[in-house]
C-alpha cells in the first residue's frame, strides 16, 4: 500500500490550498484517512481525519478554516485549507488506517505547505 500526497506549496496569508491523498495497492477497507502536520522543531500533530462513514474530526486550530473530505470508491482524501495563517506552515502528512494485507496504519511522504505573512 502506498499513500501519495500532493498539493502543497507557497501561499500568502489568507490564501487557500488543497491537499490530496490517494491510497493505492491491496486495500479492502479504509477506516480512517487524515492529515497530520509537523512544523520545524515541533511534534507531529493531528490536523483532520475522516471516517469511512464521512465523520470529520478537526484540530481546534483549523476548525472553520479547513475541510476534509474523502471519496471512498477512489480511496482518496482531500483537505481544503482556507484562510491560511503563517502558523499553518508545516510538512503535511497523509495517514490511513486500513485493511489490506492485514490491518495497518500507513503514512504518505509529506508535502510542504508554506504560508507567508
């Protein structure tokens, strides 16, 4: 199983970016897909997750600004990020808890989001 993340980049404060994550390989069911981020010198933290039933969960710091969605048929998840702030600058990692060849948790390679002030 591989998770391919895309969509990072440089944006000014107040702008928007959309991150996408695609899971491929032997996948029978994805329980939860989500995004985490890690800023320089900080621990990795949860940004948003979404269950296979479509229930989202957000970090308080992004509520009202970020929206997570997923396409269960395509094994993809999207994070729409609006009203970006400099403190959103981080490497964003896609994550999936899924059943493939067994039950495992997978990470994507990370995509850099830089928000300039």
